[in-house]
């Protein structure tokens, strides 16, 4: 079966380096074994995958519309028979597809099974007139998806389960008496073993995004209750993103965990860039004369120190300056909360200059690391920052017509220049690869 083949390839990828270090197998023999195992895997075209996904969604929608149109004319047993018959039929076709080697079709059918399971929860509740409890219903749906992800195993079912777990948390946490909704964590963590064992990178990325939402939502409520400003929240959120970036840098230095480092680094880097870019906008500071509270700088110092420790470990193992630069930049924006009133405007200008320099450094680091994602993110962030600085600086100084004409020329020129440079760098990465 393709799933088992992928599992054994992943195991070989993990075990062969250790066998080489212990002298059980020679390096060129290990490379030949791994190359042969990888070559036996079926190619995965994106278009059939998307078509299978679209087909599963359309079938689920069509089944719901059929039930809705004939709902009144069906008896209770007929409704249950259709529901359970559809579930068994979908999973039976998924099993047959796996046996035939059509893994992506099977994945789509399993996702369809997850969707039909959710529809079944809704329909059974309506048939028996059960009291409405949206969080409980979504949790039951998520547990069914988790079971499907474990049993088959299925990456698409895991992604659907993570999305449902996130929705459940979003519905249940606001009405809970818990300051930190800890029940989320064990349910979320239930999907980690198959994700790590099968090396599902898509599901892993969804899991990181779900965890990031949990962290942000958990921090938002207490910060809002204590009168924290938008800038305070951005400082703390950026510091947490820096800590996660440091963790990603440490994982990248490990041979076995390197695959899991890249999505974590990218998500954390997006968080850092977004947080710092928002902090650099004067509109976030409604009153530049307002001095920030030192308490928030002290709280943000904890994840900043964790990020600095991760950057130091990565540096000793041959890592680059990406995490270290992010720590320094976020630390500067965090310390700016303590700047005296009379120097707030000057400090904001200084920090914008530091942001532009940091984005240029990020582009250079992306090129050094042969990472197109970092290069593209750096160029996009740099272009948006330059345009934002233009609007912030000249909106009140120029005549409106002149402002928009010069702005249009700036957009065209900047877009042409940056795209040309980006293509040169990305082309260089492709040649280097």
C-alpha cells in the first residue's frame, strides 16, 4: 500500500544516517538504498489531488441537498439507513482505492467520510430533537476525524480534524471559566503521533497554525482585561514568534528533525515580520506621547530570552543569523515602549530605518540559505514597508493629485525593480540547486 511504502521510506530516512555513523552500512550503499526506495514511490500530481478534493466536497454538498429536499418525506429509519449506508459505502470505496494503489482518491473519499460524519451528527440531533450544543457537536465531529486519521492513516482527515479542533476551541473558550483553555492541548496533541510518524508536512503546518491561534486567543483575553494596548499585544506576540523561530533554528540543526523545522521557521518568521511591521506603523500608536508600560516589556523578555538561547545554539551548530537578527529587532521594538515621551517620534523613525535594514538583511540571508520563501517574503515585506512609509510621510505634505501621481510612479518603479531583483535571486537559487 502507498501509505505503508511512505512510512518505510520515512523510517529509512531516519535510520540510515545512524547506521552509517555506527559502521553498519557504508555511505554510498545507504544512499543507493534510499534512492531506490524513493524511486519506487508513485508520483503525486497536484491536479488530480485538487480534482479529488473538489469532487469529495461536491459529493458532500450534493448529499446534504438531497436529504434537505426529501427530508419531510423520509421516515426516521430511512434517514438513519441513508446516513449509515453512505458512511459505510464511502469508507468501503476508500479501502478499495487504497488496495488499488489510488492513494489520492482514497484520501478524498476519507475526507468525504469526515464531512458526512459531521452531517450525520447534525441530522441525528435534528431527528431526535437533541438540545443544541455547538461546541460539543464540533468536538464529537473532531474526535471522529482524529479516529479516521489514526485508523487509515489519512493526512487529509488529520487536516480536517485540526480545523475542527480549532473551531471547537474558538466556540468553547469564550464561555469557559478557564483562563487558559487547557482541554484544547490534549485533543490537539492526539494528532501529533501520526503526523510525526508519517511526516505529513501539510498536516504539520496546519497543526502549527492551529497552535498559533490558540496562543493568540489565549493571550488576547487577559491582555484586554488588564487594559493592554494594541502595541503591547503586538510586542508580546512578536516576542513569542521569535521564541518559536529560535526553536525552529535548533530543530534545523538536527538531522532527524530538520524536515519539521522549515514550516515552524516560516510560520514564526511571518509572525515576526507582521508583528514588527505593525508596530512600526504610527496608526497603531494613537497617541505617540503616551509612554508604554514597562510591565509588557518585562513579560516579552521571557520569550525573547528563549529566542536568543535558540539563536545561540543554532549559531554554534553552524546556523545563520536569521534568528539572532529577529531577536535583536523585536527586542528593540519592545524596549521602545520605555522611551520617554519627548523622544517617541524620533524612536519611531529610528525603528522604521532598522526595519528596512532588517528586511534587506533577511533577503540576503534567504539567498545565502538558498531559501526562496525567505527571499520572496523579504521582497514582499520590503515593498509594502516602502509604500507605507511613502503614505505616512507625504500624505499631509503633497497636493492630493501630485501625491497619487507620484505614488503611482513609485509603485510601478518599485514593482519593476523588486521583481527584477527577486527573479535574479530566485534564478540564482535555482542555478545553485
